[in-house]
C-alpha cells in the first residue's frame, strides 16, 4: 500500500486518542512507518468484539446478583481474564479458583485470600464483596 493510501477513518473506537503504526511504501519505493487513525473494517470488528465482552460482563453480573456465582467470576470477566491467568495471579490451582466462584465457598474465604483477589483485580475487598 502506498503512503497516501493508508486508511484514516476517523470513526474509530479510540476517538482520535490513539494512532496505530502501519507500514507503507513512499514515493522512492522504501517502506516507511505511517500513522493511521483507523480502518473501517477493523473498527467494526473491534466494536463487535467489545459488544460481546460487555455482554459477558453483564451476564456474569446478573448471575452474581441472582446468587449463581461469586463476584470472583464477575471480576474475572470484567478484567478479561481466564481461569489459568487468575489462578496464577492469586497463587492457587485452577480448581481452587473455580471453587471460589461458588457463592457459599466465596463467603467463607479468609481476608488474606480476599485480599489476593482484590489485588489481582486492583480493587478493594469491599468492592470485591459488593457488586454495583
């Protein structure tokens, strides 16, 4: 792609705050770095991906409010983590973290374990225990 053809679609998810680097060919035939404000197909795909992420977060929030799962599962979704990653952050086995996603088990967690989760999610223990 030529330097002049680098997409500059202003309607992007970054709202003009972020420019990505793309490589293009200049007039002399050399590759150069060019900043791009965005590209419509990419923006559409990213928008759809974020919609799905937000739907998963809201579904997890509703399940916490109905007592099906603990806040650990909600914050894991909200922080876009998976089970292996969260287990690594809190220093537990995956099966232990999965067990902590049960409301009855979560209510019995020690302050030390709650603090580990709070630290992993970068929130306070009270925020961990209360979903807004």
